[in-house]
C-alpha cells in the first residue's frame, strides 16, 4: 500500500493548484489553437518585428471575436 499525504481537504494541495493552472492554461491555449488552425498562422515569414507584431495582435483580436461569436449574435439579434 502506498502512503500518500492527506491533501484532500488542504486548499493549497498540489492537486488543486495543478487543476486551477490547467484550467487557465486550457483557456489560453484555446486562443492559440484558433489563431493557428482557423486563421492559418502556423508559420511566419520575416517581415520585421513591427509587421509581425501587428499581424499577431490583429489575429488575437479576431480570435476573441471568433470565440464570442455566439453570444455576440444573440445580443445583436
């Protein structure tokens, strides 16, 4: 039998912390999946830091609109 520490009720247990962090991570990674798969930004060519930065900035803004498209259509119509 494996001796495990009793961390079930502890609010700072590693399991609870990992669960909370994975929740944040999944929300952030979902946005990058949209940018890469839906908008095709998997590779970038060299155009300068400013242009690439502006492109990713606009793609992230569009990804936010893409994520909220259902609730935006409900409020509009």
